[in-house]
């Protein structure tokens, strides 16, 4: 491996720092970015500023990686099959379904299914999650609901109820389509 020396005649230390980082990332070893200035006091200030930016970038990336690992550990217990019960505001229609929560390469997924009317025990629609997020204490997801050949877009916001065993999230849902409908929802982990 060769030692590469880079001499830049600029007063932009951020550019020098970025060039050094890029060269380091692409395999150059012994990269020594230098720059020329005629005022020694400003030279010291620029070097200190470049060093500070470098330290901040290193610590922020370490913090982000630790936070990511912590979030994954918080949501891994949510993986499994869940029973969903919802009650519509106004009509008091009680519907139920099942959902599967999974983690794949750090991504949080919820798989929907068929919604059934509890009183009539008939299918009233199907649903599919577009995007889901969780921090272990809250779950939010956007979904599509197909009901009588109409497609509705919905949002669910649920919060963990620590007083109920097994794991149970409670919150609200809302769908927007030809009309707007909303209600309450409870998700209880089956296994």
C-alpha cells in the first residue's frame, strides 16, 4: 500500500476533511490532507474546527448505531400473531381480524388479512399495511382497506397498555375514502 499525500491550497478545511474521508473510504492509507494558509492563528482555529467536526461525526454515528440496536431490541418482542378488535364510532360495529408482526433485517412489518363482522360472522373487507413504525411502546401504521369493492386509506395509532397481559396495544383508527370513518382498536398478542 502506498502513502498518498495530498496538498490543497485552500482555506476551506471542511473540503480538506471531506477529501481525506473519501480517500480513506476508498482504500487510500496514510492520507495526510494539508492546506496552506499564511496566518498561523487562523491555521490553528481551522485545524481545531476540522478536528471538532470529525469528532462530532464519529460520535454521532456511534450514537445512531447504538440507538438502532436499542430500537430493534425493543420491538423484537412484538413479532408474532396478533388478534385485532375494532369498534366503529357511531355504528358501534364490532369487527375482528388477525395480523402478523415481523422483523426483517431491522425493518418492522405488519401483515394484514380479512376483517370479519363479529355479530354476523361474515367477512366485511380485507386490509393490507403500507407502512408501519414502532418504538416498542407505540405502533403506527398506514393501511389500505378494501370494503365492498371500495378502497379506503387508513391510519392506526396504538399505545402499549402495560396493565394487560398478554401484550396489548390500544388506540384509534381512521379511514378516509368516500366517507370518513373512525373508531377504537385493540391488538392483543396471541403467540
